[in-house]
């Protein structure tokens, strides 16, 4: 949603956060539908982000779901 702009506009940081969180269940997600690969989505998204945006997204994912 955030990567496509469906949630009120494109928000790469928020999208990266959610794809990062999805990585925990990556194998189950891919088994369900191979088109939904969070690792590939992260790579595509990161290509258009700067280091600060990626850092903020990773921090947001950590706060949302501490390891």
C-alpha cells in the first residue's frame, strides 16, 4: 500500500518498514504467492532511497517489533 501510494501517498520509509517486518515470514509468503516476495520488494524500494531513509525505516521496524 505505502509502496504503491494507496495509503495516502507514496511513503518509502513506511513501505520499507513493512517489507522488513514481512521478511520474518518470507518463506510462507512466497509459498502462498511467489509474486509477493518481500526481499525483492525491499531491493526495488531501497534502490530509490537514501541511507537516512533506510536507517529510519529499519529503526521504525525495530520499534514496532523488537527482536
